[in-house]
C-alpha cells in the first residue's frame, strides 16, 4: 500500500512535467499523510489542471462520512468492480505528483521505515481516482485514492503492494476519460519494472505526521537503526511497608 509520500520538486518543475495550466506555489512536503490536501492533476475540457483534494476517497453515495472507512488506496485488480471505484476509474482518473514514498518493513519484530524513489531521481506520477462528495447541506469535498498493484520482485522485499506510477509518455492516455472505455489504461496499472526504483532505511521520526522536514529522507546506518529501537522499561519494585514480612510483600 502507500500510506505516506513526499513532494520535494520545485513547483515550476512539476508544472512543466505534468503540463497543467495553473501556477501553484507550494512548499516541499516530506511526510504527506492521509486526510491531508494533496495535489492532483486532471484533464478537464481538453486541458490539464491542478487541484487540491483530500487524500482518502469518499464515494458520492456515502451518506455519513464519519461511519465510512478511509479509502486511501484502490487495488488495480478490483478497481473496475468495487462500488467505491468502478465509476471513478472510468470517468475520474488523475495523477498525483510525488518524488517518492515511504514503506514499512518488519525487521526483528519491529517496523522499519524505508524511503522509496526512482533510481534516476526523477519525479513520478501516482495513478489515482477521485470523486466529489456532496454533503446534505450542499457542501462539496474533492477526494482521491492512489491506485496500487502487486509489487515487482525487488520491491516485494519491502511490501507486497506498490503505488502504480504512470510514465510521462502515458500521462495523456491515463488522464483521457472522454469515453467509458478502460481497455487502453489497463496495461498501465502494473508495478514498476525491476530496478526502476531504489530505497534506503530512514529514521522512525517519519512515523509521526507532525515531523515534516528534509532530515526524514536521510539514510540511517545499522547503528542508528539499533539506537532507535525502544528500550524495555524497567519496573521499579516498591518495598513493603512495615517491619512485618509475610512473604507476600505489599500492594502499597
């Protein structure tokens, strides 16, 4: 799955790569998390546009969002059939600009975070589907989910799912939703090629959403990883009160 990602490229560079009309100016983000507003590129009236949407798709038919599970990912294998996604995959496909993402791997009984990025250092576009939810009072909320696929052999060493990334040469094909046909985009919903991505372990500071700084991307050594392992807390034994000792100690 994909539960955190990174946007560090300059706004002008992303605008040139994705070709949207707007000229947004936004700071780098090193720990983007679900429920936060994220950039989405979409095709509207024949032109690409930049929109901010909440990460966590909310289908239009949901009555009460408080009781609905947050859908941050959509599985490529079932996206055409799932009620939450089957209309969006045909009519509302987008691209999420990013420079990498985080994944957690079990290491010696604990979760170790890794930063995953293109081996050539270039930005990437996550395949996504989006919906506009309309509330009972007419309020509108644009929401989005990242499409995922089964991991390729190399990335599977970290996690069995990966975000679907769309190559710039396929941006137009993915975004073009002028018809209901999906045959053209089905081959795009696959894992990256072996060797296309690289990764390294990073600090568990990324576990806290409040931490959002460039230090999160730095590789850490085995010694630093070990130093971050929580130490077991020592339980202090309290002495018994009074001089008498019946062999059971005291609760107070």
